[in-house]
């Protein structure tokens, strides 16, 4: 269907095709609906609902919360920059290209995009903050190692002279529940009474029975590093004792949450469990690997 409009205002007739007519009808319908809604709200005491609603804008409280998280992240980045510069000075590495005030080059193919919601942004910001915390711990440890005083040493010795490693650091099947859990140390199998040696010089900060670790010794090696020796049959030190690297501090047993005689050995940095094999000397790791073969 074609509609022809003739008016004295135009120099020629206007021909309206079927698609144009349909568009005009739809436009008039929307306009009429809007007028109807407006009249209904006026006459009905404002009870009518609008046809379209805009997405709510972020609340002031949400923005304030995000601003606080952003401020904390920026503070962590400043600390990371300071640590990086100190490590650079000590090692001679030029860290300027890696500092947070230098934008990292990026690129890639153009892909379909989607708008980032407030919830998505909050989640991404929280994840970045957690990553910054982990990097801070790693960089602080690196700085500690570079600036450590003479005589200070990592807990790098094997805690058993000859012990078979029976369980590694990380996720494993729990021997009691049959479910996966995170094993925060490594286990060495040995007969009851086998001497347990201090992995490094330190001070005894715990030496008593623990509900799950059984008889346990914990040594502080300063700079946030500690080592734990669990399930012992006998403790040979007490809290406050100063011990030397390699000194006998306990004997292998099966106390606490244990299925048999073994040593559960942990290394922690600021309370967070680390893989002990990363600290042990190459000779100690080779010794453990040879005993495990």
C-alpha cells in the first residue's frame, strides 16, 4: 500500500511506501502510549508504571567503598615500588620499566565487548588487591634475603638425615576424610625415635602438644620465617631455647592427627605456608629425592 500526500507547502507530492507507513504507525503508537501513561499517572494518583526504566546509577555509598579499595591498592603499589627500587639497588637491576607509574604496553585483536558492572568492577578490584598482597609478601621476602645480616640463614637443611618423603606440599586426598585438602608441608617417614634436626638456627616459640599436630616444635628464624616439626614422640627443647642449625630438637613419632610414625615439616612466611622444597639447599633436596626413589 502506498499513500500519497499532497500539500500546498511542498512543491511536489510525497509518496510513502509500506515500510515508511509502518514506521510512522509505530512512532505514533509509542507517542500515544507515552501520553496515555502520563495521563494515567496524573489521573490515578501516580500509581501507573512507566513503560521503560533506566538502569540505576551507582550509589554514592558504592562509589565510596570502591574509592577506599582503590586507595588501599594504590598504597600497596607504592610499597611495591619502594621495595623494587631497593632490590634494584642491591642487585644492579634497572627496575624503572617495571614500576607502577609506567603503563604496561598492551594490544590484541578487537573482540566483542560488554559493559563492566559495579559488581564486576568490585570483584576485579578485590582480586587485584589480593594479587598485590601476594606480590608484597614475595618482594618483602626477596628484600629480606638480600639485606639479611651476616650469619643469618634460611631454613634450608633437611630435618631428617635419612627420611623417605611420603607426602608433598599442596592438594592431596586426606587420609582421614577421603576428600581433597591442602597439605601445608611435606612428610618424612622414619622409625619412632629418629632424631629431628632444626632446619636453621632460631628460637623455640612453641614446644608442646597440639590437638592436631601432636607434639610439635616451632622455631622462629626472624624476618617472618618459621619452621614447624610435628607428630613427634618426644620434644628435646622448650620455649625460649636458642638452637643451632642441625641441632636435635625432637624425635619422630605418631602423635596427634597421624596414621603412623612420620615427621610433618612446614616452613611459613608471615604465617602463610610455603613449599619447604623451595627453601631447602640443593644438597638437601637431592638427599630427599634419593631417599624417596
